């Protein structure tokens, strides 16, 4: 009769086998664990990777900013097209400059008196011989065979001209511009009155 003893024909190998397996596992584990030099290299590679990741992130940020600018520009309305240049207009035919219209000839005292109803309230230019000068009234009379017209010169803008008309005898015809009115009060020497705005000798 055969008797089974232990785990086989080599009963002394069982504890040593366990030991060898344990040592093999330790060697395997130690070979997987990095040593000091390998660990430094690994840390360096990790740092390099971190730098590359950071550089890539910066590039991505720049690209996103550029895309935002492009989107903003695309949303803005397009400027209206510039109007087409008009063809040059032909030059108008040459025309000599028009001569200024000659001022109408001044009325005579006789013409003014003959058309007094037409000229009342109007601005006229009259030329005539000087009659008496009424210094205290600052007026003078223009005479004609049909009668006289009183010229009030006290409100002329040129004070020296007012003084000259009041102080020297006038022996030449005057040209008077002013507004025609009827003299106030009863009819005197003058049939019409002119408030002078300008007097030319």
C-alpha cells in the first residue's frame, strides 16, 4: 500500500520554491520601479511636456482671439459702394462778362415835381441847382422853374459834410439821394422834402 506523503517526491522543495517565487516577484517589482537616474529623466520629460502644453495653449488662445476678430468683422455691415465717378461735364461756352448796368441818370428837380405823386415815399436821386441854405434847419433848397424841393441834410453820416454844407456858399449843382416826403405844415417855399442819405458835389 502506497502512502501519500506531503506534496510530492521532494518534500524539502516546497518552502524553497515559495522563497524563489517571492524573490522573483521582488526582482520584478524592483525592475518596474524607476531608480534615481530614471526618475530625474522622467521628471525632465514631464517638465518638457508641460512647456509644450503651455505653448500649445498660448497658440490656441491666439487663434481663438483671431477668430473672434474675424467674426466681429463679418457681423459688421459692408460699407456702401462708392458712387461711380460722373463723366466730366462739358464746359459752358465762353460768355464775356456782363457790363454792370449803368445807374439811371438822376432826375431833375422839374421831373421830380412833375411826378411827385409817383415818387412820394420812394428813394430817388435828384440833381439840381442850390438855392437858399437854411442853416438853423440844416437844410437847403434845390430850385427849378417849376418850384423848389427842400433837402434835409442834418442826418448825413459824414459830420464834416454836414458842417461844410452849413458853412460855405455852394455855387454848383448837387446830386442828392434820399426818400421823398411832403413837407410838414402849411405849404411853404418847398413843394416836396427829401431826407438826404447822400449828397455829392
